[in-house]
C-alpha cells in the first residue's frame, strides 16, 4: 500500500502541483478544501495532468477553525502544509492575514503531532529570511530571520515570519516522532493549472495585459512552481531535511528582463508588454494612491539574494532557468484564457 500524504489548501497554486507530483510518484493523496463545492473542478484539473485513479480524496478543513483537522491527518504518513492566506495589504486590520497564517499552522502541526505523522513540510517564504529593507544588498541564507516589527514589511511578509517562528517554537515543545521542515521559496511563477488562485502569477498576467504602464525597478527571485513542488517532496522524505529551513529560490530577474523575455518569445501575444522603464520617483508617487504599488515600494531597486546552496546540498535540488519559467507561466495563462481581459467577468 502506498504512503498517504495530506496536502493543505488543495485549490492553491503550489498545492495543485504538489498533488500532481505526489500522484505521479505513487503516493495516496488527501487534500483539504474549505468547501466541497470546489472538489469536482479541482479533480478535473488534476486529472488533466495525471490519472489519480482511487488515490485522491478530499476533506473539508479551514485554517481558521479547529474542526476537521484530526480527521484530515488520520492515517497520514506526511503532511505538506502549503495553505496560507494570500493577499495585498489594505488599510484595514493586518491580522486578517497574520492571525490565520499563524493559528492555521499551529492547528495543522497540533493535529499532525497527535497523529504521529513522520514529517510536516511547511511552506514559508524568502520574505521570512530577509534583512531590513534599509540594509545593503547582499546574499542571505537560512540562518537569517526577518524582523516582523520592520515597518516596511507588508502584512503578507509578516504573516510568513510570524507563522514560521510559531511553528518552530511549537515543535521545540514536542517529543514525538514528527519532524518539521520549512521551505522558503522566492517568487513563484510557472504554468498555471486553472484561472483561479493565481497568486504571484498575476504579475505576468498584468504585463501581458498592459496593465502596467512601464517596468518598475522591481526584481524577483524566480522559482518554477514545478521545482517548488519537487523541493517539498524531496524535503518530505530526506532524512537530512528533518528540522531544517531550506530556501528554494531561483534566478533573479528585474521586471524589465521579464518583459524582454515575453516580447522576444511571444510575438503578438506580448504586444501590450511595456517597453519603457519607470523612474523610481514615479513609482513612489503612485504608491501614495495605489495600495498594490505601495506594497512593492520597499523592494524598489533592491537586489538582495537568497542562497539555495543548502537545497542543492541536502536535497539535490536545482531551479530551472528563470526565462524558461516565465515563458511557461505566460503561455499557460494564454492557453487557459486566464487573463482578465480574456475572461467573462
């Protein structure tokens, strides 16, 4: 009988690829959903990539509630805790992201340790291992922790720091067989499975749609969603990964470089991709009126890198070239009619 893996947040972008790769490698997969109403659509999406046979099931469990988590992990060998609130900052209560991320992680870990699963692999972010925005550019590894009290930190980034710190503190107090590994990805791009829950992929969509007037001096450590899923699965079974933070970041690309890749490779489909670069002062001015721009303003002109040497050493993992990931992402958005300009509203 194959081992069983619980994947949280089954409808999510990263979770979908984790499910596919687990099924491809012979595991039995159980995925959590917030509602049964999305099960049929998700099954259809997964079936496009791999035949799940009888090895895929779903359970209802929500990060904001204790209900359902013990049933979700019952009989599981591993847990991939991928689910986390995702959204742009708003003037409202930042706890709308931070609370569910922290408390949800603790609910998953508590249920997993009660069920005595072998390992939980939790998705964090490079944002949880980044120096103060006022610090000079350089390179960071897993020994670094972001300061959650940094005033330039967005709610999403802060939620990742707070949730991961809470997870490690929880595990320090446990003496059972369950171990924890956290994966810290860069900016996740790559092929989408559907037009839902696009997350960071919306950056590519906005460039294709011409919704960005020019290229801001913003950069991304691009990691392919397929490579990120592979990192989770490698960390799940590697004895050396137990109790470790592992960065999974790829090639750094400025927005202007991403735009150039799209224009050079997609022809007419990239006709709206910006060709000019935006001066920093215009981006700072726009940030006063646009909350989305305000969220990225602290990273303007910043090129602080995160080393994936540990992932390469412990897991034998390596990210594919950034241009390949960007193109796969853009082509999937076009093929799936996932751009807002091409979908009915």
